[in-house]
């Protein structure tokens, strides 16, 4: 099979591992930057997709692919999802379609969808640009977490110890036209969370992450560490349900343990592989490729059936 991975930085651990897994499974794989793609529409003609390589004025028509793996970062979400919609139009199997990918990348909208499906999330508030920061600060209380609506690896996530800090930071972000949500800080979590790696309808592995000393964020890129985690059935079910309602084939679901039971912090559409593979000692990349193979086989089977 000929696969495509949409990734801006092919040297990243996750991209390297997925490339290795694809090649070892007998596939060809191209790694292309979605921001170098050219989507082309013409009257009475099919949509086309071209690519302009770095340091080149030339561009080329891209071939057909059997399957697509999106691995682009938050700065490339808009163009990346446009490229994914092109492949959806061509009925090409994708490991996380554009709508689910974009939904997961919006921290507020994804929490809204989880809440609408009666899945537990921390108390959270988002105010419009004319709302006084004091109102939001009073609703959430302290300590509080402020999060910009997009961001990953713990970037854009801030812990506020008192209302004055919450108000000051919210007003600063408002002046810069950066939307921010305020969320209840779960004190009993003590800087720990669970990263549950979901593929299809099962949790393939999970780890418990802990922030470094003095750091409330448990992200690997913020210096966090991890150990294998044993999930309760409730936590497994919650992770699977979260991925399903967002619409993701592959997801990193972050859960915290609270006095009220497990709660979902967020659902990641492009979860990193480095820490969780090293913690679990599992080859997660090859499981992702195997799942994509099954999606491709299903589409090919459906296409064959329609011919007869």
C-alpha cells in the first residue's frame, strides 16, 4: 500500500516510528508538510492536490494514496484539515478525519461535546470578549487553571493561585485577543494525570504522568515523568467513550482521578508516542498502522461490492 503522513517535522520521534512501522509492514510512505500543499479546483474537473517541495519553485501533482495519517501540529490545523477533507472527498481512509481532528484541537468545543454526552469534565467557563474577567474568576474560584483554546504539550496552560492573578492574566489575554477558558483546579490530583492511548474501540495502554517538582503540568515536554498505569473498568470505558464522541480513531485521552470519580481533561487527536512507548514497552506505531490497514481493507471491500 502507498501511505501518506502529513507532518511538518519528519524527524520527530512519533513520525519516525510511524514511518518505520509502515515500512516494516511492507508499505510505501510519503511524509509531506500540509502547508506546502496546493488544493486546486477547476470547472468540470475533479479536485486536485499539488505539492511544492521546500526550496523549489516547481510543484507536482500528488498521486493517489491508499491511506492517510495526520500528524501535524496546532499551527497547521487549519490547512491540515483542508487537506484531510480533500482525501475524504476522494474516499481515502484517514486515521482521524478532519472534523474530529479540528474538534479535538479546540479545547472548549471538545469539552462541550463531552459534556453534552454526559461525560465528566472539570467545572469550566468561557466568557465572551465583553465579559468582565472578575465574573469568570468568581464562578471558577481558586486555584484555577487558564487554558488558551489551542495549544499542546502544556503550552498555554497556566495555574492561578488567587483571583487577582486570574483576573490579571485573563485581562492581558483579552487585550491580545487570545480566547481563554478558566477551569477548576483539581487539588487532589497533585500534578498527576492518566494518558490513555485509544485505538479504535480499545485502550491499548495507559500511563500515569507526574509533573516535575514545582510543576503542575504532567506533560512530557514540561519535564514530566511516567509509569505504567492500571486503569479501572470505569476509566477504560470513559477513555473509549471520549474518543468515540469526538470521532477519533486514535486518541490520547487525559483523565484525572478526583474525589467525584475520574474526569476527562482533554482528548488529543495526535498523541505523542515517545513517552508512552518507552513507558509501556509496546509498539504502538505498528498498532496504528494495523488499524489503518483494516480501514483500507474495509473501504476496498465496499468498493468491490459496489462494482457487482
